[in-house]
DNA sequence: CAGTGGTCTAGACCACCAG
DNA sequence: TGGTGGTCTAGACCACTGC
């Protein structure tokens, strides 16, 4: 494990356990440098992660102030998968696989998914039950060549775990979009909607590997009252 | 101006102008280091900003690949203000100030806004017209002591510009939340809603200064079909 | 004034990728 | 094997804070 990651994790733990509590300053970079036997640059690498995650706010001339003792939930922002999300929020849930088929990417699908024309992809449709009600409908297109041995059992469990841990694919970044869409036939069929509902929240993502290969297109359609998106945002000055 | 900022801006410009185009690699860190007469650490600082903004994807052993020639819109993510957003998207819009008053933060408002109990705040309600229709309703609570000379004309124009450029306040970070809420009386009154609409998109933010003083609470309520949120997200491994 | 974080340098070794 | 980005070090000077 890299040194700065270890230092980050140790500091994160100490903040979560309130050894360093909200409103207190962390030890100075020099002191941390002595304590962890690391250069100041390495300490600063760890502190930058803490800052980007909203744990601390650095103040020139003063120090690093702890501003949050909690991990925030990043349902969208961090590219977190449904399973990780569900575990971290820890509510009851289950998944039903509605479709699991191999399709060819024609012109129309190419425009939607950005996967290469004439390639093949897994087309997966899953309904997610949260606290007894079907609230989310996930549609995925995943490049067949990168995961030819995918099975229905795997997608019922966790797709990302399989892709990353089993296949060793390095998922790197995504372009995401959230909009409010009119409900369609599939929403009506597979999500437990109220009569008054006319809309769902749609989260669409194009997901890429570290080598910039497009891996996946996902659309996640949420019942409006089950949708909540929180994030920690920093002001971009430049 | 800092060296790494200048290097970032120069590289960003060259990418926007397609001097370095999508699919091409940037010069290596060593070459950039020679060209800009900067150490590799400084070059890497600039490249990290490019990467975090989604312009490039770094690949160990290969180089920094350009993956986007466009600035993305960050309506929420970057803490961008309505005016900056409106200018960058460049559609027609105007603002009507519906309320502009000084209020005392009582218990109830304290829980909502997180501004200090018994302090005073500006309470501002603004309707935003986009392409001829009132589509967004903004409610703000801003600490009175930090902006005692605020006027209706200023909030009609740009609040953030005034706070940052005129008052020199350094806005640093925010906790944001997006939910789909039932429409209320004010929504009905001030937003041009369709009959079928039962919901609005609500974006709530607690905004803080660099010294961690809470400055502002904002709720922005959008007509559902005018709302769109895009972001570039990187996978968080740790 | 001393102490803090912000920037920058020069140099080193590593893991990874390609030919 | 040579070139790339990733990590790490030791040291320097700066701007800012608070006393």
C-alpha cells in the first residue's frame, strides 16, 4: 500500500472516531511529517484527499480544521455502484434481473451508449427493491468482449465487484447526467409507482476504463420520492 | 499568478483550441518541464487539475491522453452561481426579486439554515425567467453581518460576484442536496408550472467561507423539465 | 515574531508500457 | 530496454495568522 494512502486512512479513522473532532485542528504538517516519518509532500498528499472528501478545511497560517466527522454518501458523484451504496446506507434491498441478453450495437444504440458500432454488448435490465417496493430500474449496456463470461447470477449480485475484482478491469471515470423524465412503459411495468406519478429521476452514465475504453452505458430510473443526491462541493476558482 | 495555474491555463487553452486534440497525448512531463521551465512537481500540479476537470486521462507508462476538448457545465458540482451558469450556457434569462428583507434567525430557521441562533440574515426570494417562462425559484438566507450593505439591485444582478469581488469574501465549499419535492404555494404562485406538475427539483445548499464560517443557505426550486445536472465523476478507489 | 500552510526545486527509485 | 507517469525525499522561500 502506498504511504500517503495509509496516512490518509489513519487520519480518516481518527476523524471518524473523533480522536480529532469537528472544530479541532489537526497537528501541523511538520508534526504529522515527524509522526508518520514521511516528507511534508507525502503528508500533503494525504491531507488533500481529506480536504477533497470534505473532512477538513485547510487555512493558510492556521492549520487544518476538521469540519466533518462523517463519511458523506456519494450516490452519483463518486461513481459508486448500487451495491456499495446499498451497503453503506444499509437499508434492505434486493435485485430482480428482468433481462439478460447479448445484443449488437447498431447505429441507434451506438448514439445512445457510445459503445463501438457493430460491437456486441450485454443488455441487462434490473429492478431494485428498496424497503419492500420496487423503486429503481437499471438498464445497462456492457461491452461483451470485456466480460464474455458474465452470468445472470453475477449481475444479480454486484456487477462492479465482478468487473474490478474478478476481471481486473480498472474503472476510471464517467460522464453523468441527471434529468427528470416522463415515465415510460417499462417504468409502469417494473417500478411500483403511485397513480399521481408522471415522472422518474433518470441518471445516465457513460463509464470508461483507465485506458479510456468505453465500457458501459447505464441508465438508472428512480421513483421520485426515493431519490436523494448529496454532495460536498468545492468552489472552483480558476 | 502562480506558476502551476499559468501552466494549467495554457494547457487548457491549447486543448480547447485543439492544438492538443482528443485522442492525442500531451508532451511528457519531462518535456513540459523543459518547455515551461518548471520542475516536474509543478507540471504535475497543473496536470492534476486538467485530469480532475475531465480534460485528460493519465496512463502510467504511456502518457496523458486528451479525452475532452470542451469545458463541461457544472451547474451544481462546482458551486457555480446562477449568473455564471447562465452566462456559460448563454440562454436568455432575467430575475425578479420577490422578497428582500432582514430576518432574525430563530430556532426554526437555525435548524434549516445552520446560521447562528439569534443572528440576523437577509431573506431573499427570486424568480428566474428562462426563455420566457418563470422556471426557477431561489430562496436565500445570507448572514447579515457579512453583507450589511446588500441592496435589491445587487441581488437582481449577481450575489456571488458582489460577495467575492466587492466584499472580498472567499467562498470555499458547500454541502448540497438534490431531491424531488412536492410543489408548495410559492411554487404555484411564482413558477409557471404545467397543470400536470406535482413536483419540483429542489437543490438545497449550505455554503461556507474558507474560514468555515457559515455564510448562506440556499434553496433553488426548478421546474422539472428545465432541470439538468451533468458531471464528470472519477471513481474513488480508497 | 514564530508557526502555519502554499509553492517550487532537484533528484531519486519504482511500476508500467512499448518496441 | 528506454520512456512514461507514480511516489517519495530534503530543502527552500513565500504569504498568511496570531500573539
